[in-house]
C-alpha cells in the first residue's frame, strides 16, 4: 500500500457559530466534533496526521493531544492557504494525502476508506468526496463536463444561478497525490467573492495541467453535513444520536424512545439493558447486562454493573456494583463507589465515598468523604458533616452499623462495627464497636400545657 498522510483543517474562526468556543470544539453528545474526525481517520492508518490550527489553537491542541502534529495558520486566508501550512511537514513525501475539514464530524471510517481505495485504484491526482444534497445551499458545487468528468468546484458565493442548481456538492474531503497537491497549491489565487485562497481551486489547476481528477460520490448525504452554524450542529447531533442508538438497538439494548435518548460515542452497553426516554449517557461509560435505566437520568463516565435499577438520577464519574437500586432523585457525584445489592434512595447525595455491599442509604441523606462498610443501615436524614469551613474530613462507618434518622456525624469520625446511633444524635466522638450512642437532649413532657397554650 502507498504511504498515507492526513491533514485536518481546523484553523477557521467559525464565525457563523456565534460562539466563544472554537468551532471544532463544539460537542456532539458531549464529545468535541474534532474528536469524531480523528477517531474516524484512525482505521486508515495514516503515516502522519497534521492538524492545521489557528483560532483557539491552544485549546484545539489540548483536545487532540499527541495524536497529531500541528502547524499554525496565523491568518485565516482560506482552505488552500491552510493546507499550505502543512508543506513544511509533508512536502516531497510520496503517497496519498487526505484533506479533511474539522467541521465534518459525521463521515465514517468506511467512507474514508472507500475514498482512499477509489483514489488509489484510479491513480488520479485528486479525488473529491462528493454527495448529492437536496438542499445544497452554502456548499461548493461540483461541476462536470458533458461526459461527466469532474471539471472544477465553484463555491456557493461565486456560483451563477445555473451552477447553484447543481445538487452534487464538495464535502470538503479529498484525496490528493501529495506532491501534486503542494505543487498545485502554489498556483491558487484569491480572485473570488470571499477574497480567499480556495482549496477546491486545486482541482481546476490539476485538470488544466492534463492531470486525472475524479470524484467518489457517497449516497448518504447526512454523513457529510458541514457544521457552520448551530442549525447544522443540531442536525448533526440528531444524525449521530440516531446512528449510535441504532447500533445499541442492534446489539440487544432496549431503547424505548430512540428520538429522546442520548448516548455518547464511547458508551458500552451490554445486552438486555432497558433505557427509558429522556436519558443521557455520555463519556466513558459501561453498563452491564440487565440493568434498567429509567426516564430522565444523566449518567457520565460511570462503570455500572449488571441488574441494577437506576431511576431519575444524576450519576457522574462513579462506580455502581450489581443488583443495586439508585433513585429516584439520587445525585451520585464523582468518586462514589457503590457495592452490590446496595440502595441509594430518593434525595440522597453522595460524593467521594465508598458504600459497601448490602448497605442502604434510602432517603434524604448526604454522604461525602466517607467509607461505609457492608450491611449498614443509614437512616433518613443522615448527614456526614465533612466540611469545617476550611478542610474536608473523613467519616468511617464499619460493617453492620445502624445509624438512626436525622443524625449528624461530625467528621473526622468512626462508627464501629455493629454500633447503633440513636435517631436525632449529633455525634462528634468515635463510637466503639457494638456500642449504642445517644447524643440528643432529654425530652420533657409537661402535663396539660398544650391546652393552656392553644386555648389562649
Ligand atoms: C468548504 C469548501 C466547500 C465545501 C464545504 C464542505 C472551500 C473554499 N470551500 O466551505 O467547497 O462544500 O467546505 O463543508 O474550501 N479553515 C482553515 N483555515 C482557513 C479557512 C478554513 O483551517 O483559512 C478550516 C475551517 O476551520 C473548517 C474548514 O477549513 O474546518 C472548512 O472551512 P469553512 O470556512 O467551514 O468552509 P466552507 O465555507 O464550509
Ligand atoms: Ca464548513
């Protein structure tokens, strides 16, 4: 196989997004769009990947990390000028260079591979990835001769009315013979409606030199959406959501209403998981077989085991065992680990805590910076008082302890194994194993007083 190189164009400002965030960092299902492009290019095994950065260069580089080399386009003078910046790294290399826009995140690995294969088999100097669009407004149009050979590309803003009627568009993705590309770029000028150096002009230049140029047309127009504004971003989000949901459905996951269920690209879901509407599952999340995720849950970066029931809850950066119940209305904050057959009930918030197997925190509690052992019952309204205004402190509750309702556990504190804390206590000294701790004021009942007060 010939050597392969890739250039991703990501220097433009993205003015039409009307955003402080650089365009290619706008997320789709909580993953920046440029990451989809990088990931889709991976199977093509390019020898070198170069990303052209400009606006938001530091942020874009931080997102991509060491998966690409970078060149800086200081002034955004157009897509041809952007590609030219990669010359220092790729000039004189022999092989095929794919140029991809950072704002077309839906193109799949399969399509990239088909484009490479088409280009390599035809041995053309340039092959454009094109598609027919029902509404091609805004895209460059592919103009062909009478015998259907590709002649050139005209930008929407430069097109005549007749040219605007052409449905076949330039997706902004091309394969080039690397040396021919950099030679032709030197001839591109900026005599056009936008005063920019257009990469598509390379096609006409190569053609004029008698070189072979070609097109590979894909029939899925949704794949090639270029995201220039938030309308396109929303449309691309829908397409990606449907594509991912369909994969899960085919893998044996029940998604009751795929139109209203949002699952990120790095989520792994086992068979017989049921997901109700309004739920969003993102980040690096795994969900084990047989787990039920009820309506309106928000789950991100979690490892969730098998046969759990999670209802109407927010669960972030945490671990849930197997056969555990969460919610409704629980808030599992980062670094929580919940064991098997446990229960985190309504209006319970947890953070940086381990909660052992068979332990139940069923109602209205806050568990933060705490280590809870096995088989513990935490009564309604228990609070780990973890913050003294300056520092956070740890609470430890050992196996089989029973914490009565409405208890404050002032950390740092340890409740020993099998200990019993009476309801309404404010506990500030460690409680030994098997001890009963009561820390509440004594009750007094004054006979007949109620009537006296109420009858006044
Ligand atoms: C471009 C194509 C158009 C095609 C469309 C497909 C040109 C002139 N036009 O138009 O034919 O139909 O994509 O979506 O190429 N960029 C830079 N530096 C620059 C300018 C742009 O890095 O100086 C980057 C942008 O960040 C973006 C990509 O190149 O990722 C495309 O630029 P954009 O301005 O979005 O081009 P379109 O108008 O969409
Ligand atoms: Ca674009």
